[in-house]
C-alpha cells in the first residue's frame, strides 16, 4: 500500500509507480468517486466526443440544435 500526503491546497501527488502502471501522464484526467469511507480515483480514458458516431443513425444530426434543446430543458 502506498500513502500520500494532502498539501495545504488539498492537492495530492499520484506516485510514479501508479502513474506508470495506469499509463497516466501530465494533463490526463481522473474521476474522483466517493463511496462511504473511501475515495476512488479512476482514469478517464474516453470523453463523449470519443464516442461520437458509435451509434448508427439514419439521417444527419444537428448537434448545435440538440445541444440547445438539452440546455433549454435543463434550465426548466
């Protein structure tokens, strides 16, 4: 088990062995999941943009229009 200290600004450093094991590099993102009395750090390897085109559609999609409708519905 590796341990790290929390700095005065709440920052931690992921140890080199863990970064190498997970293939993490500067600029990569981690998801922080809090569950009961533990914290889980999970590498984010894909974004929604990476998944674009993974579901077949029959006609072209207007992503700006879809985005506007989602924002409008969330604002209610």
